[in-house]
């Protein structure tokens, strides 16, 4: 049930990439937090989202040229968080890593939908030129429904394939592999914090607003 609800949330929030935003609902911090709430481990869900935010903060929340970072947090959450017991660190790290390739491949589906929805834009433009808003309204509605359905199908396919791979690999992660993943989970916050500081220091250093304030 938590996976089905997460798929629905992802499908609706992914409209942030398409037509109604960006309102930042598709950000990994939001997706990870929702996954954590649905699976009963809100803190770990937020951690998954926070790591994705920090490591890929320079990726904008909208557009067809990047992969869906929020998808990583959503998938990793539904794979590693369900259950009443404590969450294993190796499970969080493994799920996070396995989710990344699915999000990269999912970009191709996003771009395919955008390319094939251009015909609706042409019809909407022709309608506006004739003083009609109906083609625009109906075209956006139809395209939004198609986008949500695409997101749902993409989520269930990735969850089925990646979830099976995750369940197969998790028991095999022992010894040095387990230690390595647990160390990675412990060190990622520092890597993420470093990425954040680097990103914002570059923005401040290259920004013109402070130069004008001091008369440079």
C-alpha cells in the first residue's frame, strides 16, 4: 500500500516538471519525506531526500535536460524503509545507489513524452491566434493526464525491476561490502554539506549584487 501511495504522490508531484510549477514539490527532500512518512520512518526518508538535495543541488527542478533527482529519493524510500524494525544503514545506501540508474533512464521517457506532446502546443497556438482558449485548456489537461500516467508507469516499472534487484542483493551485502556501504552512508552528509558550501560560495563569489553594494 505504501508503494502504491508513493507512486500516486510521485505521479502528481512530477507535474512540477511539466506544466504547473515549478513549486518544488518534486524535489528529493519532499519526495524522501513523503516516502518516509508512508513507510513509517520519516527521519530516514528525510535523510535520503537531504542527501540527494545536497549532492545534486545544482540541478534545477524543471526541464527536460536532467534526470529526476526526486525519483531517486522516492524509489530508495519504498525499497529500504518499509517495516517496523530499525532501518539498516546498508539498505539505505544500497537503495540510494540502485535508484540512480533508473532515474537517469527515466529521463528518456520524459523527453519522449515532451516531444510527442508538441502537437498539442501547435493546436493551442492556432486556437489562440483565432481567439479560442479551448484548445489550450483541453490540451494542457490532456497532456497533464498523460504525464501523470507516464510517471505512474515509470514508477511501477522501476520499482518492480529495481525492487527485485534490491531484495536479491541486500542479503548478499556482508563483510567488507556491508562495512563500505555503512561507511558511505555515514560520510555522505559531509560530502553533501561540502557540495552545498561549494555551490553557494560560487554563487556569492560570482554574484554582482554584492559588488554593486560596495561600489565595485
